[in-house]
C-alpha cells in the first residue's frame, strides 16, 4: 500500500481564497512558510500568492494555519 505525503503548501495551492476586507477572491497558486511571523501556539504563518478571478495581477497575503491542538 502506497502512502501519499501531503504538505501544508500542497493543501493550500488550488484552494479558493476570499478576502472580505479587501474585497477580492481568487485561487491560491503558491504558498511558502513565513517562520519569522508568529501568530501563537500551534499555528504557522504562510505567504500565499492569489490569482484573482477578475484581475491580471496577482495579490499576496499572509495567513495563519492551525497545525495542532
């Protein structure tokens, strides 16, 4: 039986990102860890690149991902 290993980056890419505060939505096309940013225990920060649905220029955001209990 083969086991497939997933990373947080793999799981983020291809997902839809919706920024209600900045009023845009798009697909996450790239993600990389941001270890210099700390949100709290059991979280990791990621810089994501978002390709908006109705724009030609990519946008960027830093998000927090919960990695434990």
